[in-house]
C-alpha cells in the first residue's frame, strides 16, 4: 500500500500542540510563577492607628470632710471596683491621731475605731486612674475631686474603603506603642460608628483592663482580627483579577480543537463558569 503523501502524522501532532500553546499558554509564560490551589488556615486583619485616649471619664469625689490617711494606688494604673483607692478619716479622727504624742497612731486608731472608723474609698466601676488630686495627710472638703478616672483606654481610627463590612463590636485586637512595636497589648473593638451620615466610618478599640504600659496621649498602632478559618481553599491574593465587582482566577485548562473564534475545552472548566478575557 503506498505511503500517504504530505506532512507526516508526527509532524502534524507537533504542529497542533505548538498551535495550542500559542493560543492558550502564551499569557502564562509571562507569569512570574505557577501556583496551586491549596488547603490551609487564613486570618484577615484591619489596621488601626491613632492616639490613646480616655473614654467615659468620671471623677471620684470626697464623700465627706476629712483627710486622706493613706493612698492605696498610683496614677496611670488600673483598679477594680472591689479595690480601695484610699483610706479616709473624719476630722475628729484626724485630730485624735495628730494629738497622739506618747501613743502610736496605730494604737490610737484601734482605740477609737469603733467611734471614728476609717473609711475606705472605692471606685464605682473598674477603670483606669488618670490623675490623683489628693495627698496623704492632706485635708479635703466634701465634694472635692480626689481622683480622675476613665472606664476605658482606647484608640479611635478611620476605617479604610471596603473594611467596614468586616468590623463589629467585640472583635479581638492587638495594640502596641508606635515607638515600641514589639510590646503587644490585647484589646477589643468597643464600637464602630459614623460621625455623620455621609462621613467616614470610625472604629474604637479599647485595651483590655489591667493592661500595663499604655497611657493617654501616646501614639498607637495595631490590628483587628476580623475573620479566620482553620482550613479552607487558598490562592495568592495577587492571582485574582477584578472586573465589575467580581473576582476571577486564571486556572489551567486542557484545550482541544482550535476553531476560528472559539476553542474546545477538554477539562479544567465547566458549562456556565464565568471567565475573564484579558485585554491584549
């Protein structure tokens, strides 16, 4: 039987593969890397920055005329409402303590404590002591401001475009001093708000009570954990292309017959699957 004239079958196959590569894979040759869709953990964060400020401040007033016999706290520290700020004594008790010459103050206090009991001063809420206005052994009048406190220490930061939908009250966060980023402090989203209907969105992040090392007025940076999953499908963010609020991923497909305007796809895509045509 005579041999078929023309281009050998092997050459025809090589020509078809070369044509397919030119049609389909030339954009991939220009790509930096070829990656795979993988399973793994992921976390998403929203960054914040601003000045630490006192939120919901209040004053602790003297409940009576008297003297601060002892101070139990220092400025710039957290205190619980079950812990006393100071020990107060009435003017009569203070006079007795001052007049004791041969008897120790402790003995005199014990002798008269049933009549003139020292009064511990407690805050109404857990909070942060911003300022102490009184000193031990100093007299005060009823209503004098002895302590200035705040319910929270927080940083208020503007929210970037598209980040508002991820934010809600109670999300965990981490804050740190801008000048000392290695020292982390745990925090929580206190509120998400707008100052006006058309204005920007703001997020307020409060440090966890009893956190040390942060004070009002300091420059703060941090991040809010807005979403996380332990095991999900992942691709590099740079692999996505966006068009009309849709995200597209360039996937590997197996091409078949190349027509004049359309190309057969043997595998890697399914009917109805959306795809993006890149500009040449």
